[in-house]
């Protein structure tokens, strides 16, 4: 959710090369972002009556959003909105036991979504939370990772974090160390999205020119070159070069 949908479309269109098509308007003005003709993200405008934090939200697909919402509640977490019909599917928004917000989606998904190598598309998702292993157990039980096809899905424990791999590629990571009452939202439990770009340094410079703040980097990391950016409306995300995970 963003205060100004028009401003968000302009910023990400210029920065990541996105084009747009209208999405479901049931919950307000909503646009689907396209990279290379493939849906990669959604932008929604917050209603005047809503006071919401401008942030990117991670969504997880499921066969039944109602069943997933029930498992969320059974494990002491919160379903804030839904499940409700949305476009061609159903959606719910929830917060895990540590307070990190995420979405649950039931409906059609684009088969290209799993590719992750397309410039402008999400490369992977990262959960910063207080206890990585407790969080992995929560999400694994809610979405049935332990029941998933073992030839496609693989959960790995590496040092102090957990990695979820699908078809041989890391799609999400969970790390500990978050502080729930920290004044800086980057330190509180949250999901963080990484977008793939050709050139991190050029993208960071362009972000500054478009009115964004480069919070960290550009810098080289063990997985490639990366920069953390806060967009003009306050949403924080990362951009990174194409590196195999």
C-alpha cells in the first residue's frame, strides 16, 4: 500500500522498467506491475481512512487461503484482513507471531514467476525476525513445506539462518536478530524484497535522482553486489545483480 499510486508507478517504472495493467479494484486502486510482460508485483493505493505503513509485502501461494488462515490463527498469529475475494482469487493479510506482515494468495500464478532471473522481478525474499528457526517452523506448518514435493522443495539450515529452495534456487531466507520494539522499522521483524537489476550502482544513482534514499551500499556481498533503497514514499527494498543462490 502506498499513499500515492501515481507516484509509485512513476518511480518504479523509471527505476525498474515496469509497465502496468489494472488489477482488481475491489479493495481500492490497484495496478499489476509487469517486467518483460510478466506480472512481478502489485501496487495498491491506501484509502484515506487507512493509516498503513508504506512497505512491500511478501505473498505466499496456497491451495486454500481459508485453511492457511486457520493454521495461522491456530499457531497464535493474527489474520488482519480476509480471506476475501480479490480478482481471480482470494487473499488474506496476516502477521506472524513476531509481528512480520505477509499475504496469503489462492488463485492462478504465473509459471514464469519461479524464474527469478528477469531484471525488474523479485530475486528472492528475506525475513528478518527474532528467531529464525521458530519462524521457519511457523511458515513451514502454515504452508505445508514439510509436505511439499521433496524433489522440488528443500529447506536448509545454514549457520544462523534458514533457506527455502525451490527447483534448486533459493527463493527465501530467514535470519534472526530482529528487535520487535525497535524504533527503526528495518530492525523490527519484517519481510524484505530483493529485486534483480543489471547494474546495482547505476540503479542506486538513478534512485537518488528520482528522490529516493540509498540506505546501504552499493556494496559487494557474499551473494553479489547489493544496495538497500528507501523509495520516496518510505518503502524499503534491495536491488542486486544476477547471482546464483
